[in-house]
């Protein structure tokens, strides 16, 4: 693949995304084939926001591949306040072999990648959530056979999860419909990118304000929190604005008879989704969550296994040889 970072689904070719999904599937079905491949390697995980799935899946993924992971919260780093992004990157690259970071502004992840001489993985920013999209499409591939041609309806806020779902859908030839209240659309350049990439893969991206139009004949109905992490002060206002976009049985019945219900989680039951839908036989939210592990193991393997370790300086080797004599 030739990429050293996993910052955005947009940085890859459609072939790369297919390859990573196939690798994830292979690692899920033959887990023992990859035991120990990251022996002696450490992943630093910087979390500026809370997490259940991302933390546990990266942690367990590294263990299963024979490596270590290190959880670093604001209490340790306080990125940009206690220490600059540059200094954090330059310190960590001396001690660990890759960094996963969950933060607010997307440019922090990009700057980290610019400064650090080790792979950087985006574990969610305000703009995107690429690891989630990989798990989402792995789940669709498992349950629907192929992603190309599926109608994927994202209903709710045009947020980070929505952006990555659009990007990966465009890479894989899906028809992504996004139904949002006026004023909560995904970023125009994100839609533009999805449309452009779709011309190559057969994928499409359609924006609407009508949740029924999006849900009608959908193969997948997807939703996420109405207020993302960092938007807690808007939660009350958003509850009113987004109420017509709730994924409940009335809305879900417009989808195909065998449609999947998906959610990145955590869910706010009774808000963006009702218990009736998330607990129904259509819901695959826990398979999605499990697939974070498999999708990310493929990403870790790709970024960390084949990357050459920096050569030890020749002088150190000579000194060691003299010492041993
Ligand atoms: N879906 C997801 O990223 O979950 P966490 O916030 O718990 O990591
Ligand atoms: N949109 C949500 C996703 C959480 C995994 C958030 O950013 O809080």
C-alpha cells in the first residue's frame, strides 16, 4: 500500500481499502496465523476524549499481535498545553513504534503525522472516524456479500462518522444517502470528494432533509449520536432539531425487509434510535463493534509490520563489539 499513516479513508485508493478489508477478514477467520507478528512493538494511544470500543479494540488487537499498547490520557499529556504537539511527537517516536490518537481538531492528527517519524492512526477527530468506517464496511461485506451497489442511509448529524461512511462508501461503490436537518449537513468538500471518487467506483452520495426518502429501500440504516463529544452544551437544542430523524420502527419499515441497522455506538437509546430498532433482529451493532478489532488489526499489521526499523548507527555496533571482546 505504501502508506505510513491511517489518517483518512481519502488517503487511499479503492484497491487499498478492498485490500485492508480482505486482510481484516483473513485475520478474523485465521487469528492464530498472525500471533506474535508485532512482538516487541508498542502502540501509544493518546485519548483526549473518552472511549470504550476504540481503546479496548486497539489494546486487545496489539496484545493479540504480540505487541504492547500504552494508554495516555489528558492527565499524562495535555496535548498542546503541557507540551506542544511537535514535542510530543518527537518524544514518542523515540520510544514507541506507532501512535493512535483521538482528539478534537483534525489538524492535530495531521501535524502529528508530519512531525513523527512513525505511523499515526486517527482514532477519531471532530472531522472523521476512519477506523469506524473500516469496521462498518467489513460488517456489511460479511452480511451482504459485497458493498458495491448497496444503499446505505445515514440519518442524523452530518458528523465525523458520517464523513468517513461517505468516504469509504465512495471507495467501495456504495450508494450513500445522508438525511440531516437543515444546517447539519456534512462538509461540502466531503460530499464533493465522495461524488468525485464515486465516478471511478460507481458509488454515489445523495443529500436530503427527508429521512423517509433516505430510508426507503435502504440495505443499511445507520445513525449516530445527535450531539458528539465536545458538543454537550448543544445537546438540549439538538434533541429538538433532530427529533424527526429518530430511527424508530416507523422509519425503519421503509427500508428493505432484510435491512441492517447500524450504529457506531455509544447509542443514546430513546434519542437517535429506539430500543425496538437497536434490539431488533436487524441490528448488527455488536458485530460492528467486534469488527473494530479485526479491521484495526489489519491496519496495525499493514502500518507496523513491514516498516523497516531505523538502522542502528554503525558506531554503536562497533562500540558494542569492542565491549564484548
Ligand atoms: N465507536 C467508537 O469509536 O466507540 P468509542 O467512542 O467507545 O471508542
Ligand atoms: N460522533 C460521535 C462518535 C463517537 C464514536 C462523537 O464524535 O462523539
